[in-house]
């Protein structure tokens, strides 16, 4: 089955989908998005992702014209048509088609454009080589990284810099020299027996997985802290992992070309990954699946 997408309610093969050139997502990255993963046809963490989409819309003064049920139905219809099993779902909302290529919101149309992509879920990489790049994470006062906008050039260029240095992903610092996050993931480092992750005030996306992990880790006897981290903190960490919807917990193998913790791997993170996935499966059965079925049926 070809990759499918849903543009304004119509399911089409990805290759046939068309977006007008005056769409503000195309012109200015004037859009927001969410990535959700499914287990079979059921998205995990839908309430959290839906809530974050609404927060991103509010931050960009973008008025969403569709409610949760209609969006969920479009996602479900696209998933059913694609029938991939475990899937990657990307929901994009642009500010729609304006009257001219002007940045002025007065020239913008009033109907957002909704696109849903569905793809077969890929296996996350196991060789994760992070490089702390020179390019800074965009300042929260300029364009808050907490807003999941379609404007990802900061991350695109930071990732390219990391790849130039032989890395597979980047870590960006903020203007104060503190670690923020990777190109599409949050970061955790184990320091003196505590899993530390940068606070939201560092200028990061409030990752759904990050929040779930801050809840989950103490329930399995792990200590956590949200605190500013310097590059030298990461260099002395016992283990480092990335967190995101697509990888849950992704152990980091190298930092700036050096094996993390002398190359002893990330045994604790791998154990936690297994337990976290068991917890996800339980939540899916007990909460996500019944709620999702209720949302898309009737
Ligand atoms: C910049 C950035 N940080 C963190 C994350 C992880 O967020 P989540 O756990 O909600 O997938 C993402 C996910 O795309 C991201 O793009």
C-alpha cells in the first residue's frame, strides 16, 4: 500500500497530494504539527498530543476550526485506508492559503489547512552519536521551542552541523550555554544516580515522552531532576538517552566522538525502556484504546 495522506478531509496517495503555493505553511513555516505513533490503529498518548496541538495553535494565534472528534476521525480514516499496522502519524495544521505572499496576518485566510500523513513505523536507530553543536537553540523569547511549529530550520541546520562532524544527531545549547535538546528529541543524563533533564525554562519542546518519563521513573525507583545541564555534565554522565514519541527511550552511544561512559553501553536505560513499554501497553489497554474507540465511533 502506498503512503497515504489526508488533505482537508480527503485521503490521497502522498505523491498526488497538492498544496497551493500561497499556503502560509509553505511560504513561512506558518504551521503547527504533532507526531503520534500508533499501536495497530490506536494512537498512544492522543490526549497529550491533542492538548499540545491546541497550545501550539494558541501560541501562534492560529484559530483551529476543527474539534478533537473530527481530527481523530480523519486520523482514523487515513489509518484504516493505509492499514500499515503500527504507524507514524503526522498531523499538520497550516494557517491556510493567504491572499498574497505577505507575512502580514491581515493578508492570511481564515481557514486552516489540515494534513494527516500516515506511514509505516520505522525502527529507531541503535547507534546514536550526539554532537554538541555551535548553533544555538532558538531563544524562547524569539520563537519558543515549546511551540511545535513547522518552522524547523533551527533544528535542520543543527542536525546538518552534527552530521558534518560524524554525528547522527545534535545537542543544542541555549544562549546561557546550557543544554536544551536534540533535533527531534529531549535528553536525559544520569548524574550521581539521578536522571537529569533540562527544565522547560531552558527553551525546549515539552515532550510528551519526557513528561511521561518524569512520572514513570520514580514509580520504578529512579530519581529524577529537572535542572540546567552544562556540556561538561553530559561528558561525565553514566548514561544518556533521548526521549521521543518515536523511540520512547533511545540510549546514546557517543558524545562528541567519545563513547558514553567509556563504552559500557546503557544497561539501565535499556532496562527502563522495557519497563516503560510494558507501562505503555497497560495504559493503551486500559485508557487509550477505549477512549480512542469512543472518540472515532458514533
Ligand atoms: C525538538 C523536539 N524536542 C523533543 C521532541 C520529543 O517530543 P515527544 O516526546 O512529544 O515526541 C520532539 C519530537 O518531535 C522534537 O521535535
